[in-house]
């Protein structure tokens, strides 16, 4: 009996004008998104290869004279699923490569699969299901179904299965067309690993769409009139999709404000004054000590210009020794005062970093109350375009910098801007190559968010079942 109800619900939905409009919107938007982002993917890949070639040329021609330029840019190439999902770049900004110095796109959400699923398909799910019970009660058909001794659990399950199936038709048709467009491109190669990632993204998307279809069933089983169901369902959609995700960062900022940002400026200013005072005092003590030891020679040294000191040191070995000793003491004083100041700056920087991380974690957890946020976290982390990938990219970039530092030590490269020795061979210079995080590690991050979507499904299904048990079908 469940399948009979599911088939009836499926046919009712696909014969409705809402289905035709949804199918057209899905196909048009997904295909437009894929064609635009495929072109953007080509531009990004071309620029990525050009940057690498330019860095190789620079290192080959100039690195012997400027060894500090050995660092390559730690740049992440666009992911294979970029034609579907853009997400964030590793520096945490929107992927606005095509809009350099154009701030307008930052005002609007990016048109990709995340936007289409989270906004269009979730809204379609609500519009398909808000009158599943209240509408049939008004038409009198729900009383006939209930009169056939069909359990309400079977009615609810059948409506859910048939409704989800009708929603997945436009979704999968648009995804297949988009994927075929990408696959036939001669300069884009998808392997089995990419297809597996796409299937996982589709799995998360189906779970997310089901949440809002069940939300519509819950609302429909709680009201006797379809217009009340519609107003309530759309209001809840606005709350989950727009309000909670947008409000969570501000709530986190109120709960955990970042005071260290102000303290950092104050502390740096205090440390600089303290360093200057200490350096002035230590230099005065140094001058006094050298004055007692060298007497007139040191007083003459202090009255000379830099060029005169060099000439005198070249002609008078004793004066040269005094000069070297004095410069050595001055250098020690500077290193000591700078080291003390840097320790204080590092401490307050760590406080700022800890507070910012706590605020980010709180905002992320508050937003998880919304299914949209859970879907966004799961899909972007799967495709390496989310917050988790930012941390991963920072880690491998830091590892690369450590490799370069060790390479410098092996080559004996001096830590100054210009190298005045003979040309060195940098052909074995370590190159930065972005390596994808293993899928197993990404799934460990994604599964909790996917699990939250499953929890929403269970809660909304249980709520709809409880409400439908008390529902008056007359």
C-alpha cells in the first residue's frame, strides 16, 4: 500500500504546474552554472600553469642573486568539481577570480550547485509538500484514503517517498546534463575519484532536500487549511535558510568578542616604548663603559661620520678593533631588546588567534542549528572548498616553508637580501605541489554534518507522524 500511495503522490506532483516550473528552473540554472564555471575553471587552470612557469623562469634567472626569492607561491589549483561548486579559496575569500577589483559580485551569492540546492530545491520541496495533508483534506480525498483502513504511518511514508522521487527527477536530470557537458570538454578530465566525490555530494544533497520535504509534511499535518500551511512552511524556510546562518556570526561575536585586537595594538605600542627606553639606557651604559676603557679615542669615534670611521679603522688597527667591539655590543643590545619585544608580540598574537578561533568555532556550531549550514559544511568540505580545507592548506603551506628553510641550510644560502658570491645551482629547488587531502580524512570531517541532516530527517518525520496521528481528516 505504501508504494501505491507513493506512486499516486509522484504522479500528482509531476502533473502539477509546480513540477514543470521546477524542472525548467533546475535545468536552466544548473546548465548556466556549469557552463559559466567551466569557463572560469579553464581560466584558473591557465593562470595556475602560467604562474608556475613564470616562477620557474624567475628562479632560474634571478635566484642566484636574490636567494630569498626561492619561495614559490603556495597556490591551490581549482578542484575538478569547480564547474559545480566554488566554495572558498584557501585564503578564506570567495572565489572571485573573474572579478578582479570588482566588488559587486561580493554582494551577491555565487551561482553554483550549493546555491541551487539550498535555495531553489529546498523551496521547491516546501512548495511540493506544504498542502500534502491540508490540501487533500480540503479536497476531500484524504478522508477516502483514511477510510480504506490504511495506517497513517504508511500514508506518511508513501507521501514522503513519492514526493522525494518527484523532486529528484528535475534535480538528477539537470545534474546529468551538467556532468555530460563537463565530461565532453576536451581539456577537462574526470577520473573515478572525481565521480565518487560527485556522487557523495549528490547523496548529501538528497538528504538535505528530504529535510525540507519532511518539514513541509510536518507543517501540512499540523494545520487544517493549506493557506496556513503555506505561510508557516515558507516562514520556517526563511528562518532555516536565511536568518539562522546569517545571524550566527553576530551572535558568536556578542558571546565571544575579540578583545585581543585592541589589546594587541596597545601592547605593541607599550612594548615599543619599553624597547626604546631599554635600548637607550643600555646604549648609554655601553658608551660610558667604552669611554672609560678607550678614553679620548672613543670620544673621537663618536664625533666622526660613518665614512671617517671606516677610513680611520683601515689605517689604525687599534681603532678598528675598538670599532668592531663597539658595533658588536650595539648589535647585542639591539638583538636583546628586539627579542624581548617579539616575545610579547607573539604572546598577544596567540591570544588574538585563540579568541578568533573560539569565535569562529562558536559561529559554526550556532549555524549548525540550520540544515542549510550543515549541508554547506558537508558539501564544501567534500570538494575541498570549505573551512576545513583552509586549515589544511595552511598546514601544507607551512610544511613547504619548513622544507625551503632546510634547503637553504643545505645550500648555505645567507639570510640577507643579496647574495654576493658565485652563482649557485637551484635546479633541485623544492617545488610546491598541492596534494589533495585523502578522502577518508575528509569524510571524517563531513560525516558529523551529514549526520546532522539525517537527524533533522528523523526529527521532522517523527514530528509529522505525531501530528498526523491527531489530524482530523474530515
